[in-house]
C-alpha cells in the first residue's frame, strides 16, 4: 500500500507505467468517509498495487523504510521514450547498471515524489 495525495494524478501515473485500475473501495468509519483504496493489476497479476487516499487532508513525509516499486519491461529505452512523449514522465537520471553484466535500471518519481524503478 502506498499513500497518495491526488488520486487522479496518481492513477494517471501508474496507468502510464502499465498498471490497470481494477477497483476502488471506500473506507467508512463512524459513518464518515475516511479513505479510499485504489487497486491496480499489471500483466496477468491482479491487485498487486494498492494506493490509499485519506480524505482528512493530512500530509505525509516520505518514510525511510520505503524503497521503490519495481517493474520489469522488455524494452527500457522504448518504455522511457514512450513515458516521456506520451505522459511527460522522465527518469531521475539515465538508465545504468549497478554491476557489470547486471540489468539496466532507472527510476522515475510518482506525483508524490516516491520512486518506481524499471529494469
């Protein structure tokens, strides 16, 4: 689960990365709408990502325990070009390898400043 501050922007971002919106679910406590959970699937995997929007206006600090969400793609350069041209999403730096012979990776930030990596 990842907390978000703007459901529309976050949905557009994750859909641009290849996630499919599956469903939403309101959380009602004591008769008041507290939060909405948004569920996303990718590939043949259902409901692998949950985004939570709290309706009380709270803000969040990026915690130190959060790393990133990883997505594997067949064509990293093509995917990055498409994300930029169609959605204006650009990597934080060009793709690179952590170790010689390893996968090429790069990171983009979601609308709330959290990282998602592609490799």
